[in-house]
C-alpha cells in the first residue's frame, strides 16, 4: 500500500485546503470528499475507482480539476509520487 501524508494548509468556515502526498506505488486508502478543486503539484498517473468503476487519469503539474463530492479509492499506477492541493468546500 502507498503511504500518504496529509497536511492542512488552511481551515476556515468556507473551505479546508489540504496538501496530499502519496508515495508508492500501490493503492491508497479510501477517501470521502465534498465538492472540491484539485490542483496537481506533480505529474500523475493514477487509477481512481468510484462505485466499482475505474478511471485511468493522467495529469500534468499545474492541471486544475473540479470534482463533485464522492467516496473513492486512488492507486498510483506509474511513478512513485502523487502530490496535490485539495480545496474542499464546506457549504
């Protein structure tokens, strides 16, 4: 299983900002997130699984993605690091 470190960068009444770093390769534990903006800090090749459906994702450092709330699993499919900023809306 890949190791994960999660640092809270900002937490207020509107958002929580997390810097998430996975080192692997391999699966990462499940995550439950609210609506959020994801900013990729490093190139990434991951498999994201939600409700039994897998999605192969390739992103470049600097890519920005919007995701609605979900419960999902992440697996590092290539490389040994995956690092993102997650800006999660509270309301």
